[in-house]
C-alpha cells in the first residue's frame, strides 16, 4: 500500500512544478483501485481539494496529465 508520506510528497512536488509555490497538502483519503498497485488519492490544502492516481513505485498522474 502507498503511504500518506509518499502521496503527500508527490502532490506537493507536482504543485511546485506547476505553480512554483510550496503548498502544504493534507491527505484526506487513499482508495485502492482495481489495477494492482494503483491508488486514488484525495488531498486538500487551504486553497483547494484535488485528487490524483498514484502507484506504489512513486508514479503519479494529475488532472494536467489527462488534459488535451
């Protein structure tokens, strides 16, 4: 299972990569998906609530990854 620590690290790094700002997130929930090793992570900050798909190997996909 993915840890909250890894999920928090991944989302905060993605936020920094996108906005250039260090935003602190809280992990609200981690749900295991059908694909082995994949999880839906729901996180919130003082500014927003978001979700992303994270894998045990540290790969993460955010909304920007699916936009055209």
